[in-house]
C-alpha cells in the first residue's frame, strides 16, 4: 500500500448507521477511507473480483452472508486480506472459533474504540511481512546464484569452523569436493577428520602450522601441499586459501577455497628442468665452441703455419748472394709450389668446416652434398628425397636447417648402428618439413632424457629458436625418425603454440606432398 493512512475497506454490514459510525471512527483515527457496503455472497464475489481491499470489516452473522462464508470465499480466491469481526453480541466460543478459522481480530461494536490501534498494528505486521517476503525471495535468489556458481567451479568452496574448545568442522563444502577430494560434501561435513588424512605425511606438519598461525593471528590461511585420494594412484597438489573471522563464543570461521594446482606445479618443475637443461646445453655449447676454436687454431698453427714456415725455409737460400745452378732454383720453385697448394687445400678445408660454400647453391644442394659426404665418410647409405631442386630460404634459416641436419647425421653415426638413412626435404607452402630416418637400433625415452644427450637438446633448441617444432620417434630395433617443421616466411609459428604432430596434421602434410609429386 502506497500510504498506510489510506484504507480501502470492504464492509459486510446490514446497518448503514453502523457503517457510518465505523467510517467516522477511522476518520478520527487519521485514516482516509474508501469503502463499499455489501450484504450478499454475490456482492462479495464481485467486490473481491473487481477491486483490491486492504481490510474486511464484517458483522458476525448476516442473514444472507455469514463470517464463515466470507472466510471461505477469501480462501478460495487465495487472497491475503485481514478480516476483523464487529459483533453486536458477545459469544466467546464463537469468537475463539472464528479466530481459529483465520480472522484477524474480534471485537464488540459498542467497544470498537480499539479498532484504530488494531488496524495500525495489522498494517505494521503486513508491512513487516511484505519485507520478510522480499528478503526471503532475495535470499533464495542469492542462494540459487551461489549454488550455480559453486557447482560450476572446479575448486572446492568451503566454510570451516574452529570452536572455543578446539573442535573443528566443515560448515559447508561445494560439490567439487567429490572431484578434488573424493569425498561428497555431506561426508566431509559429517566427518571433517577425513580431509587431513588425505594429506601426505610430509605436508601434514606445514598444514597444521599454517592453520594454527591463522587462528591465532586471524591472518589469511594460505597453504599448499600434496594429497592422495583413497584408491587413486595419482598425487594432487592443492592450494588452500581462506579468510578467518571471529564469531560468538570466541569461535573462528574460515571462508575459503581449495584449488587443484597440480598442472601448475608440474609446469613449474618442467620449466625448472628445462632451464637446467638449457644451462647445461649452453655450457656444453660453449665448451664445444672453445674446443672447435682450439682445433682450428691448432690446424692453422700446425698445418698452415708449418707449411708457411717450410716455404720461408725454401725461399731463404734463394735470396743470398751465392751463385747457384739454374736447376737449384727450379727445384726450389717446385717445392714452394707444392707447399702453396697444401696451404690452399688446408684453407679450403677449414673454410668448409666453418661454413660450407655449397650453401650458396641452396639448401637442397647443401643437404645432398652433406649426405654424400656422410656416406663417403661412414659407409652408411644416405638417400635424399626432395620435391624441388630449389627451395628458396633466408640465409640464416638455411644455415640453421643445415646444422640440424648435420647434428642428426652425427647422432646416427655415433649411436644408431644403422646401415641406411633416408632424408626427406619438403616445401609445404609456408613450411619446411625435414625428416631424417634410419634403420638402426632405435631410441627410447630413457635415451632422450639422458643427462648428456646434448645433440637432441641442441636440435630441439634450434627449432624452438626458429619458432618451429621438433619431434623424434622410434622404438627398440625399429629405427629412429627425426622430424622438424619450421615456417620459412613471415607467417611465423608462435613459440607458445608449437606445430602439432598428431596424425591428422601429418596426414594433411603428406597428402599435400604426394599431390606435388
């Protein structure tokens, strides 16, 4: 009702005089009233159907309309309209009976002075009831929303209680507890001691310490540790975070959440492991670089330096003033020519080791040349298949692919025990696919994870630097296949999204390759 001092009153009364007296009494009490006087069931039906009423004032017993009829019809229409009985005679039994049926109050007409206070009390109760209904509806909506949110969270939302006598219990746990902890919320609430039993022995002390500190200092309860669900072989890392608050009787309640952080922990370990391997690889590469520098320095000193010294010794007798036969000078010239040829050969060999000049002819020619050199040096047959005689690549990319190819051949010669090697170099639009397979003893995961497997690490690291992907497969006595897939243009492959080597992707690549052939 917009204004509680305005009343719409339905009067069930035969006497117009009594109606006027009631309206006068309400006006003196400060109410502005709109009223309708009725005396029959039909009139009551129409009045209730066509208007809204704040109050029904009824005589106890009219010839055509009794109080029982009024209560029955109001109930049938499912209306919540207070009914106050104004009776001309006293009948306590009837009054008790009609109050039990749902009337709001019962009073005598000649003692109706308390009508105004009763109505004001009724209006206050109705207003409070309406507020209660609104609050209850809002609470129900909030509860539904909360349940919907917690039901879709992968984390366990919980409320934890510590009483003044040291007893602990879960007041609430969301449905995710069954997935994360293997315990239904009802069981966790009934048996709170089941949760600490899931914690691995090594982490129970830190769990208890963090709980005690949070309870004593009212600080955030922040704990990470491992649990193992009964019947599950896997160990889970969980993060528990809760905020405490004091309630009555010095009890403490925590509102918090438990999250499965196993993937994060495994990722952290993998990152730490990768960093360690990268540091080892960097140290190894630096060592190899220094060894290579020392080797080149020795070759220059021992080979080229020694040869140049020999040339100087051959030329020295030719510059003195002593007269000699022409044959002597001819012999010296032949000797010097031979020594110069040796210097040229040594220079060419060292240059080829540093950067094969064949790379200037393209990656296809370089791979074919390296394969022939490998076969000649090791006696292992190496066949190269290319879908094009010329694949245009950036110089740096061509060198990187060539070095990966060299490292793969080096690993085969050292470890594979193979008699045949097959190499495939394919241009897949914006991608370069290089595959090196052998028929050797194969490779296992243990081999790839060895502490000193720097060759594989080096190839994988080069691919990652090029934002490509590196994949190696094989089994005992099944040979080994190394596959790399690298972008060759501006359409760079994200390092965070390495190329997928699953069957569908390979099938598409190989289908394109077959069509080109």
